[in-house]
C-alpha cells in the first residue's frame, strides 16, 4: 500500500531560490471529499496530469494512490467536477541535505502563502532543516491543499496568518 510521509514548513525568506533545479506550474481541483479521503486531479505544466486519492492524514503519514491520466481529459475533469476553487501554485524543487524539497508559492486565492515540504522514507526520519524553513505546520490542517481549496489563505483573519 503506497504511503506518503511528508513534513511541511512555512518559509522564512527567499534564500532557497538560488538552489532551485526545477519549476513546475501546478493546478489542482478536488472532486470528492469524505471523512476518510480526498480525491483530486492535478495538472502539471501543460503536459502531465494525475488523479490522486489520499487518506486523511495521520501525524506525518497517509495513504496515497496516484495515477497518470491524459492531460486533455484531466483538464476537462477539473473544469467539470471541481467542487471548490482550484489550487494554483508554482512548485520549486531543490536539493537540501540529501533530500529533494518542494517550495510551493501559491497564487490565486492562496497568494501570499509559501510552504516547503519534504517527503521522507520513514515517519520519524532525521533530516537537515534548512535555515529558510520556519514553523512546522505538518499537523495544522489549514495548510493542507484540500483545506486551502475549501478555506483559501486570503479568507483567513489577519491574526490567523503567519507573521
């Protein structure tokens, strides 16, 4: 069973930018939500698409099933079936401490939010935390993409937003 093990952090500054090795434009829409799982379609750049089912997160891990699908069909599904506003972001991939980190710079209704994440092999794996990675938000449900679709960053009260 495929398991995703991920840690998520707010980003303190822009010192990560010179380390970027790849940039991806991401648009994703959620089309099903139950107490047990979320289902989404993700478009990457203009040539890749995936359908993904994710279980509700545990402290650090969750089950994830992801399959490539034809881009044109995925684009149509996003337009027809998304039940909430789309998530739009640029994902910046960069190496740090022997791992690949992703820094997501959100756009649209989540503009102003910048989040870094790293996927790990084990739930409590040690890793080198970069200086630009700030407060850990792994267990804060507001920062999950499916929750950002439902309650976008621009709708948060100023007191709820990170400094």
